[in-house]
């Protein structure tokens, strides 16, 4: 069964299984308070805690957060430095709590560019929480959707070179299974805070059929209520996956699934 079929099975359930968030607006939140941008990122971590807790209460299975894009290295050196320190300290301080709450932590992105210390913290937290199954928290760090597709393409090219697959047999599934989280469902709901209407090279392939939700709320102000509002908006959408609304309403999709 392909991942898209799995998502179609989920179709119009009221609570998304997988929510992916671009946490935008930390800098502006800080600027409004005449604080350094980095204070906005610190406040952003508190918002992560609130949203994670609410996701657990609402029965969301996977929460993917865009913590640092491949392009974020272009920011002022000092800001990048503070963000890296924040990742290390957050992991040091929060891994135990995540573990106690049954949360599995996973990272996607090119980790090789991070300091030894951060790479070590990442692998410690992944290892410690690997058997938890209540909720999976995916942190996209030094991640880019194009990078993800590129690394999948390289894996396919290597398999063709080795002769394990033929060029003609390459399918959507071949790409899907080589992306960063092949075993997780595709996001049902994408949220971007901070009033911008962009995907910004987040999960490009995986967002193909995801419901998009944008809010002006700056990330540090995003809380349990904000998440409930996003889930409410999602519940009001009809996911069609290319079918007509008449087909969906007549239960055609469910009959197809049962075949
Ligand atoms: C975008 O806001 C935010 C980031 C690039 C960093 C997000 C990181 C966190 C919230 C920390 C999370 C940490 C963990 C461990 C999950 P911006 O700076 O672009 O805001 P602006 O558009 O207002 O300038």
C-alpha cells in the first residue's frame, strides 16, 4: 500500500494524524517587545511545549516541526549560534520529560553540518526515546524539501548502478521509500504561523495532499487554543485526493479502499 493510499484511508477524520508546522514569527515577536531576536526563539521553545502537550491530548500521532532550514545558515552568525545552543540545551533539558511522556523524538535533515556536541545530543535523544509510541515528534533541522528529494534520487541512482533496481521500475513508491520518514504517514495538516503564505522548502513531496492552514499569530503566541482552531478548520475541510465531492460523499473512496 502506498503512503498516499494510507492517507486516503484517513480521509475525513476530524483529528489529523500528522501535523507539520513552520514556526514563523519569533523575530517579530521579540522585536515588538524590544528584545533581541534570540529571545523570540527562546519563547518559541515554550510554544513548542504547549503545542506538543495539546497534540498528545487531541490524539495526534505525529508532529513535525521546522526548526532550522537548510537556508537558515544565511542568518547572522550570532543568531545561528544561539539557535544551535538552544537546540543543545533544549535536548539536554527536555529529553527526559519527552521520554516520560511516551514521546519518540526523531530528527530529519543533514545532521553532518552540526557540531559534534549537537549531533551527540540528537543521537542520545533518538536512542533514549526510540521505543516510545504515544506520539512522534519529528524535528526538521538543516532540512530542505529539495534536499530530501535529492538524497532520495541519489539513493535510487546508486541502486540502479548496483543493478538492484532497473530505471524502468522506478515508481512513486521508490522515491517515497527513500525520503526522510518513509514509515510515517504524510502530513494531514500543515500550519504556518507568522502571516506568511509559503511552504519555504519544507516537506515538498510529502505535502502533496496536505490541508494548508495559515495564521497571523506569531509562533511564540501560538498556544493550545490556536492549535484547536487549526484542527477545527481542518475538520471542516473535505479531502478529495483527486476524487469528486460526489464520490467522497457517496462513500466511493471507502468502497475503493475495501477492494
Ligand atoms: C522562524 O522565525 C523560526 C526559526 C527559524 C527557529 C524556530 C526554532 C524554534 C522555535 C526553537 C525550537 C527548538 C526545538 C528544539 C524544537 P523567524 O526568526 O523567521 O521570525 P521572523 O519572521 O519574525 O523574523
